[in-house]
C-alpha cells in the first residue's frame, strides 16, 4: 500500500503538466500508430525496411497489440507467435523456445531490450519473469523466427525477441496500471514521461516503477514470488541527425526455478544495468551507431532437493551465491552506397566475471569479441539479395563463424517470396562449462561424492551448439491490407547439442558413485527438424481483428522415420479482438499444443533414471473483457482478465507433488506445476 500511495503521488505531481500537453500526446500517439502500421521492421537486418523485404520470418506486436491483449506477461504474449514453445514450469520460470529442442536449459532464444542483451551470463538464458521492464510499458516487440547469429552472435539460436520500450517519438504524460486476482496475482505499475524543446532538438525523460507478485497454485506454505522493478531513460534527438540516450534499470525479487536436477529457489536476486547509446548521421547515407552498457546479476541459488539414489541420501547441494558483472561495447556503421546497396558493419567486445564461493574455482572470467558485415543489394525493384558473415571469438570456447544468404523476390508489391540459408550457434554457459561444486554435507558411506561433484557437472570440453537452417517463405496482403497471410518453411540440422547426462549405476547394494556420471555432454548425433508455420490476420472493420496461426514440425535423429517424443507435432493459436475507441472491448486467444512427453525425475530419488510423463493435447484460454472511456482527454479502462485451461488443470512440463516426508523442505510441486484458472481485475488509465 505504501508503494501504491507513492506511485499515485508521483503520478499526481505530473498530472498538471500532462493535462496541458494532452493535445501533443494525442498527436504523438497518432504518429506512432501511423509508423507502426507502415509494416516496417528493423531487427531482421539492423535497419528499417518493409516487412516484405525482411530476410527472416518476423512476427511484430505493436503497442496496440500489447496493451489490449489478454496476456499478463511477456511470455504469455509470445504464445501467439507461430511455432513458438512456451511452457510454464514455475509461475516465475517459463521456458521459451522455437521450432525444436525447447527444454529446461531455456537458452535457445536471444532476448534484446532496447538493444541490450537481457541475458544472465551465468546460465545463458533470460529470466523472463525477472526483467527490469513491465509488459505494459513495451512499445513494440519484433520476433525473428529462426537463427540470427549472423547479426547477433551467440545464443541467437532458435529465435531473437527484440523489445523496444522507448519509441522514436516518446509520448508525454502519466499512466498507471493496477491488477490483482487469483493465485496471489498482483501487478502495480506507474510511468511518467515528458518532452522538452532544447536548442534544436527534443529532450525526452521517462521513469517507471512496478511491482509484480504471484503464488504457485500448488504452494504449500503460501510463499510469495515477487519482483520490484524500475526503469528510466533520458534521450536527446535532433531529427535524424543526432540521437543520444541514457537508460538504466533494476529489479529485485525472489523466484522459483528448475534446472536439470530439480527445483531451485532464487533469493536476494538483483539485476541492475546502465546503458548509453549514440547515433550520428555522417553525411548523406552514412550513420554511426554505438552503445555501451554495464550490467550486474547477483543472486543465491538454493536447491530444494537433496542428492538421493536408490532410497539413499548421498549429499546436500550447497547454496550457490554468485556475482556476475558484464561490460559490453558495440559499434555499427551503416553505409548506403548508391540507391541499390546497403552495407552494415560492426564490432562487439564483452567482458564478464563470475564469482561464487560454492564453486571449486572462486572466480572465472570470459572475454568475447566479434566482427560482422551485412549487405543488402537491390538488383531490381523486385529482387533483393542479402548476405552476411559474423566471426565470434571467445577466451573460453571455440571461435564461431556465422554466414547467411537470402534472396527475396517481390513480383507484386503485396507479395514476397523468400529463400535463404543461415548458420547459428549457442555458446556453452558458465553453468555448463565451469560448474564444479564444493560438497560439505555428505553421507560417510559414499565419500566419493565429494570428488565427483568437484570434477563433474561442468565440462570444459564442450563445443558450441550449431544449427544449419534452410528457410523459405511467402507473405502477402489482400483487400487493401485488411487480410494478411504468410507461410514459412524450415529444415534445420542441429549439431553438437548440449544435454545433461545423469547415470548412477547400482553395485553391491549401494549407488556406484565412482562410476557415475552427472555432467553436460555434447550430442554426437545430428538432430533434424522439418516443419513450417502459417499465419492469417483479418481486419474486416477498424475495430475488429481476427487472427490464427499454426506450427507443424517433425524432429528426428533417424531421417524422420520417427518423431522425438518430446517434440509436439502441432501448435495452433486462434484469437480475435473488438477494440473501439470507447465502450466495451474484448480480446480472446486460445492456444493448443498436441501431445508430447517430458522426463520426470522422482524427487525422493533424484539420481534415479527418469520416467516420461505424457503431456499436451490441451487448450489454454486467455481473455480480457473491459470498458474504456475518455474523460476530458484522459483514458480510463477497467475490466477482467482470465487465463484458464479449457477442461481440467494440466501441466506443460513434467511434475509431481512432493512426497509427504519432503514437504517440510519444499513449498510447491516438483518440476512443472499445474496451470489453473486465474481471474484478475485491472484498472488503468492516463493522467
């Protein structure tokens, strides 16, 4: 309540200024909506171009899509992306992947926020529920479906999610968002923004403050997972000639997590960062872009299960406190050569250090560097060729070379055909290469567990994961842009994929620890994935939108004679929206995934061989019903949002309730938890 009062006071302070500038605010929103409606994308080539010329399959969420969807989180919004995998393992730990191999490593999708990699270097993935930004402050999301290492380097393996929170024409005024309901769901958000005319340019300032809380539906001790976040920016623009900005953010909270050998709780988790960006026009057709950021991630990982095998306790895993600061510098030069050739070149340097008293190496560091070049050549008004090459160097792992070549053919203005090849990679994380653990509390009958934990888990011999991808696509629009359709096909070859091998044999009545294996390994066999995505959007009236998409795939290690049981064959999404300027509004989305299996470990005997749990063939509904009014230029909206299974509650990842004898140490189901109904009330508006 104190935080809510503070947010309200902050918003009220700016209300007078906001009222005086409401006309300007409306103009800015109109310009922003016009720009977003122009079908321009930037992420696929690191420069703005028509989505019909994009060398990659791209999904775009505009501010209208984000603000008026029934999704309460970023990952729930990503469920709408064709072919995307989103599994809620924990209420604060979703898995995100695309096209194949989505599992609890959760590290195949690169997340960018305003140009900064919002990844945790120690694990190599994004904590989607622990970002310094809130869903309601996002201006735009562009999703590259497929590999993107040629432009973005390591970890742009299955997809790239590029989030923008500050538009080119930042709006002014104050806004708030309040939501709360079942599952202990609570979300408070406030933002103030202002623009000032300074010299020949515009100075924009914005500050946000938010709180997000939720409980697990299977929680036994009413544990609250929470995050308190703040984000701000200062930006100065002189048209297209000069763009300078300073961004910063911080998030603090507790989360539940899941990694290979069981549930983990993240306590005292803090992530803070600061970033400076600059963009200059260097004469006609030339632009220089640069950014530098410092980020730091601190937390304590606490395993909530012990190492047990064959009904015998072997050891307790220690808490893992860690401190991981990163410094990153990037530069990019755009050169427009004549009217038909664009050359983009850039370089990147990053230094990361990780310290933890629970690892055998108290401190490890990593230096990464990269150079890339990207060219787009318009041979004809109907044909564009794109090629690119990036070299990534790493002090800890092997170099990586990522090429790309794509041809886009537009025989008619509203139709585009695409054919291309790309190679992407994912570098092993600190956990996968350097996780050697100090064990202090162990069973005297199996003292060898101490040596095993000090030498296994991490594997310094791991190489980069690689994916070769051949893609083809078609995009079209009809009926004066009221109907849009796209089809994208892919054939991927995955090499050296990293997996966690856990094998504890039984010998003479005891677990044979000396001959056991628990470490990360590289898969020797290639994995093949063949599939495609189709999407259709219809807007018969400015206030009405209908959409649907599906993703089909087959994943195999034996030339498609069989499908990997962990891979769903079909994902389908269907939805619609009624969104007038004022009055009743409605947004509905239904998500379906066909059957699949996930390995399920027994929390009573964590090191025993896993069984497989049948999942999928379920429907999930998300909806929003609200009412919107305009009061003297202020927008006010209230309503209900719902997220519910259609039928019985179900799991998206293998999980079971903890055994009775372990429940004093655990608060929620082991592994994936149940998806149950969540109804929330929300109130939001501008001041």
